[in-house]
């Protein structure tokens, strides 16, 4: 027997729910990685938020590290979209991605609450 119109709609809704759940679970996992990166590179993000945009050399100097050791951290944060790279004439500058500012702020607020308790 063939499917009724109602059966076809139920199947398409179920497929939609499955892909929606997959999207949100992937997004959830990506956000968990972002939170872990914020935790690992908290100092770097704090400097970027207070003095952005910054060149890698200036950022490394503010953190008391070398540019070469800083670049893998920046690549990780770029890959998670937490930081943006801006090319301006011959300069490359870095700043936090405003899209995730709420996530960053929430992390810092939660950490602040935990340390005060």
C-alpha cells in the first residue's frame, strides 16, 4: 500500500526534526569547544577585549610571550570563530568576534561568580 499524504508529512517532519537535532547537537559541541578555548586562552581574550584590534606582535608583548608561541593559539581561536583576523594595508590585526561576545561575557561572569563563592 502507498503512503497517505498525512504519512508523508509525518515523515518529512521527522526528517526535519532529525536534521534540526543534528544541527543543534553540532552547534552545542562547537560551543563546548569554544568555552574550553576561552578557558584555555582567557588572558589572550581579555587583552583582545581591552585593546583590540591588535597585531600579533603587540598581543604577544602584552601577554609576555613570543609571537611564535602565540600564533597557534590565535589559529585555534580563529578556527572556532572566537577571534577575527583583519587585514589593513600591510598589517594583520586581531580582535574578538562580536558574534560570540555574549558567550565570552557569560563565561567571564560565571568564572567571576565561582571565584567569589
